[in-house]
């Protein structure tokens, strides 16, 4: 665990996204770093495919409103 320095503008983007996604600022930054790392390692994969694989790896499915 450690500190990550970022400029004020990026921090503001993380803060706003964290509020929308109901995550802490730290959790939002970690999510973006993880997805970015996976996107760099798999340049032909779409964002939605990367997220879907993360759901599968965690043995959960995305929630639906099929009620």
C-alpha cells in the first residue's frame, strides 16, 4: 500500500466519478488503475469486455432490473 501523487485536476475527476459510482475516492482511483492496467495488457479488448471478465473472475454477475 502506498501513496499516489496526482495533479489537482485529475483528483477532481476522481472525486466526481467516485460520487457518481458510490465509491470512495481511493476505490475509484484503484478501479481506474486496475482497468487501465488491464486495457494496456489487452489492447484489443473493449472496456465492457474487461469489466465483464472482472465480474466473472469475482464469481458475480452484473445486476439487472429484470423484475
